[in-house]
């Protein structure tokens, strides 16, 4: 009896260790970082390559793990029940249930899974070769189980074989970017750029273009000397040329070409035909998304496009640099990291010009103000307030506090924005309108 009892205890201990291995392997293989495994495989890690291959048929991997885990748990419980029934009679069933539940819970579930959670990548690499053997051995059984489960779920309208759609894939990427926390300012800027790349297909050029009132254009019919003077006075390398009216763009003149023509003329400026030197203008609709426009810039090897509306009216210009700035942020002086038109205050609030875009604010401060119905912060206030506010009025919406500081005619020129985490309770008697979320 003594030998049989010892063998039974050793058998139960071995089965509990096997159960712990299966439980820890399940947690490690499902919790390991897929990007890190991919990177390790590219660096030559055979274990990471095995993990990636197991992931390709994850349902068979999980089936093999669960089959092995349940097999050893049931076997261990059966042995314990048999031994205790022989020792104490029918009460041994109860004792075996209590003892085995505690042993399995502590040594085969909580302990190995806790370790695996905190060392998922390292453990996954080490257990992958062993689990590969179990997947092959249990393959026929797990395949049969998978087919049965798949058909059973299809009967209730669930298709587990359906791939993720593009929207779900993008949502997964955005979630991974948001989880990329820590590291201070450098990591925050990385998050901003990654989010901006994903947003390129959702933003139209009309939202980032330089408006027509802010662009420099030159009359192509000016005397050559005056035209050259105006072009040289402009701070840009590409200047749109117009004839008749400023909306009639006939070409885009590159300053370098003009310089070469002036040099070749040897003082005879009247011989220079600026319109002949200009490139043909490239007109694009304002509804073009940034991703398509970026690809068009690369395909055409151009950096400059004229933005027009559906009627062909000039709206503004967009450049390759404008799109790059949507990804990396404002390209300016190396010490200038602030958005133009934004002044941070010591209390955590900021004073913003009405023309500052919501996208710039969201990217700079990692806010989540909606930009579906308005592109500028002034437009957002007008949309939410449903009227033109007066100077001094205060509104609260989307948990932000907006105080109107400046207005010219019907245009909001300056706003003080206090984000939720720094907003203080309102003073007694201060008029504040809390507006509901727009739906």
C-alpha cells in the first residue's frame, strides 16, 4: 500500500506539473507581443518563428492546449479520488474534490499563469517547440473538434473564419498606438505621427490647404521688371501666375527658373517671358483625401497643386510639405515646437486664435475634440453654440471650457480653452452654458 500511495502522489505531482505547463503555455502564447515576435523572427530567432507559425492556426493551438490540460487534470483528479476512497471510504470523493481544486488552482493555474503574464515573450519562445509537438500529435482530434465547433457556431450565425475588415484592422492599430505610453515627450510625438498617418485617408486637402487670401500670386501680364521684383519679394519658391483675374491661374513659376532666365538675359529683362518659364498648373478638387494626394505627388514628382471647388473656383494651394506637416507636425525653426496662434497659460489653459485647426490642437495636446463638423476651433464653437457668441461668453462642451476673448463682426478671433483636467469650478454668478454632445 505504501508503494502504491507513493507512486500515486508522484503521479499526481507530475500531472499537476504538466497541467501547469499547459496553462502557462496558453497564457504565454496568447499574450506574447505579435510585433515583437515578428521582429525577433526577422532577426533570426527560431523560437519566435515557431510562435508565429503556431499563431497562423491558433484554433488548433488552443485546442491542443485545452485537450492536454483537461486530460492531465481529469487524470490527476481520478487518481486522487481512487486513493482517498481506498483510504477513507466514500468521503474520499469530497476530500479529493477539495484537495485537487486547491492544488490545481494554485499550482496549475494561478502560479504558472502569473509567471507567464509577466514573461510572455520569453516563455512563448521556449515553449513553442514543445507545443508544436502537441499540436501535431493531437492534430486529428483537435481538427475534428474545430470542425464540429465551427459548424455549430455557423448554425447560430457566427462565422469565426471571417477575416477582420479594414475598419477593424485600423481600430486595432489605433488601440496599439494608444497603448504605446511612457517615455515622455519623444513617445508622445511618436504617437502623434502614427495617428496622423492613419488619419491621412480621412482628411481632405481642403482642411489643410493655404487659403487663397493667404497665398501670393503674381499677374503674368506685368512688365518683366515689376514681375521679377514681386517674385523676388515673395518668401516662396513657387509662385502662381494669373491673367485677367486672380482666379485664372495660368502657370506656376519656380524662382530657380526665373533666376536662371535673369542670368541668361544679361541685363535685358524685357526679353524674359515669365509665363513661358512657368509650369502648367495642376488643379485638384478640395475633396481629395491626403493619402491619395500624397501618392499623386510622388507619382507625378511634383510638390505643388492648386485647390479648386466643384465649380472650378480657386480655393487655395496645397504642397507636399503641408501633407508632411500633417504627419510630423509643423516644420519650422528647430526650437519652435508650438502651433502658430496658440499661447499656453500657466494655469494649464491656452489662448487660441479662431483659425487654429482642431486637428492641430488634438495632435499637439492629445485631446479628442471632434473635427467632423468643423475644421477650426472657432467653427467648433459656432457649431456647438448654434449662434454667434459675444465676447465674454463661456461655454462648456465635450468637458472643455471655452471662453470667447475676441470677435470681429461675425468671426471669432480668440478663445480661451481650459481642458477637463485643469478646469476649475466656476465662480459664483459666472454665466456658463453647458451644451450637450452634438449627435
